[in-house]
């Protein structure tokens, strides 16, 4: 499963929306199996950077590589093949609200595998068990709490056992205990299944737990990159201030 | 002031251009594999079958009212026996297709605009894409195909229930039998009246589905945007149906001169 290429590489990616530059020549590299955290204040382009990795947003200039494949210009089936290797946990869970929780998790399996209904049911049950929603197969997304929706979203993101998992603000809108539970689930995936994690957050305790490598974005630019300790010793005052806020959080 | 007007005009033109590309893509992809038969059938049920009661009840009411109006007019000339034929001709050629189109632009247009808009703002469309599914094909093309198939069928239901409504009114007024009513009605209506005017509703279906899907797909600004998309979907698809109808009627008269007789 090891690859000579990094799991993800953004190469001088620039992106603007309506004349506002959100990412400015951002370069970063996520090693295989790594927990990689993108930090920064709100509106600094963290989520936009994450969306580039799965082709939901295309760079104006620069390139995006996933396992060595340049996905910048990929379309159709070729892009779909790359996306099957990447799971995405959205900030709100983004569950399809017209189908049950179990069918949400089953959706990628039904689309991309030849498993029988019984096999899918079994796998979905196992995914739901792993996120603590084993008894919620038939519930509708509207009946779930915020934390449960995020867990269900995580189960769906992991439906095809992707090699890379992208996570957008795992603790947003959650209480500290639920947030910690989600972090534990993510950590378990990294440690047990060797899944590469790319996590966007501004929650420093979460970043400390999940991040082997961290990058901090400010005004669309990468201002610091390294381990937690390296960022704590950064010359950049903003980075140090951001990291020290962890002790409060 | 002039600059503002120019900017607005450019924005509107650009939106029209984007819609044209969107509609063209939907029309092209409808004929290209991979197809989504399961989702298309589901949409056919949601948009078509579930609209049938609305169409049937409306058709019945329209038939009763049309019959009462026709009776009031034809009585003056002693031509009451022409009521079934007049009603059938009016329903099949114009009233049925146009009324069905406008009613469905309300029910289906609002539904698609709101559903896709909500899916956009809650990131469900992004989640589909992230699941390696072509969201355009899965959400838009299936709805377009379902609408294009459903509209002529629902128009036929509208025509039939309208005739039935007309019969109920006639029965109440004169005690006419069902057999005589339909014999008089179908004496004058032939296939060249029914086929072109019913098939033109495929264009109405295409317009309703593409306009509503476009507005839903491009929704922004949260729940307020969803409401706006839903309202605009109804307004724009209704206007487009009325305008398209003028062109289509002219086209039908050109292709089927006997339909103008």
C-alpha cells in the first residue's frame, strides 16, 4: 500500500473568488499515513484548500496531486477513480436527508461495488458499530443530534475504506466531550487502518491530538509548517499566539 | 447610474448564458450513458405519479367551468349539441396542455428548486461529488428525463378528467348520457389535434426541470437563497412555458396545417 509519492501535494495553488484571493501560492505536502492538520483563523482558506484535494474546487493556478496523480484537470471517470480513494467528512455531516442513516453509508457501496444487498447491510452495520451508531441504521438524518450526524458522516466517508480522509472542522458545533470522541475515532482510523488524515480545524487541542504535521494559513498563505513543537517555537507571533490558545482550549 | 445598469445587464446576460450551457448539457447527457434508471424511475414517481391527483382534480374543475361557459355562449345560437365537441377541442388543443404545464411548473418547479437548493446549501451536492458520483447526471438529468416523460402523460390525464368534468356539468344540465357525450366529443377531435399539442408539453417539462434545477444548483446565501430559488423556479418556468407555447403553436400550425383547421 505504500507509495513513492506523498498522499497529497498542493503545488503553488492560487484561488480567488469574485476578485478576492483566498489562497495565494499555497504549497504543502502530506506524507502517506500522516495526520496533517491545516490551522488558521476563520476565512483564511482552510476549507478551500481541503476542497482542492478532492476536486470540488479547481485552482486558478498551481497543481494538486493525490498519490502522485495530477488531478487539477481531471474530469469524469478519471476524477471519480481518484475520489474513490478519498473520503470527505463535511462540517455538517452533509448526510442525504431523503434516505436513512444506513442507506447514507450504503450509498457509496451501492454505487461503486458489486456487493450483494446482504453484504452491504453487513458492512454498513459494521461501519455504524465502529462509530457508535449501531442501533441507528433506520433512523433518518433529521432525527440525529449534531454529534451523531458527524459520526454518521464519518461512517459514510469511510464506506469504501479510503486511503485518505479529509475532515472539515471536526469539532465545529460540538460540545468538548463529543468533539473529543470524534477525535478519538479519527485517531483510531489513522493508527489502526493507516488512513492519511487531512484535518481542517481551529481547535488546538484537536490539532495537537491528530496532527503529526501542521500548517498554518493566514490570509491565504502558508505562514508556518511543522510539528506542534516547531510551531510553538515559531518566529511568527501569530502562530505562537494561536498555538498558545490551546492551553485555554 | 449607466454603469450600474450596464453591470446588471451584463450579470443577467451572463446568467442566461450559464443557463443555456446548463440546459444544453442536460439535453446532451440525457442521451449518453451511464444512465441512472433507478433514480429516474424514482423521480418519475415523485414528479409524475404524485402530481396525478392535482392534475386530475384540476382537470375535473376546469372541465366543469369550461362546460358552463361554453353552454352560456352556445345557448344563444341554439348550438348546445356542440358543447362536447367544443370542450374537447379546447381542452385537447390548448387548455389541457397549457394548464397542466402551468400547474406543474408550480408543483414540480418549486419542489426541484427548493430540494436542490437545500442540497446545495447543506453541502449534500458536494457530498455526492465527493462520493465519486456525477451530481449533475444524478440530480439534474434524471429530473429532466422524468419531467419530459411525465408531462405528456399528465396532460393526457388532464384532458381526460377535463372531459369528465364537462360531462358531469352536461349531465347535470341536460341529463346527457356518457356514451352520447363522448361520441359527440370525439367526432371532431382527431390525432392531429391530440398528438402535436400533447407532445409540445415535453418542451414544457424540459423547461420546468432545467430552469428549476439550474436555480437550485446555483443557490447561495443559505435558507434565504433556497426560498428565492424556489420562487424564481416557479415564476421563470411559468413565463418560459407561456412564451414557448406561442412559438410551439406556430410551429405546430406550420408542421400540421390540419391542426389549424
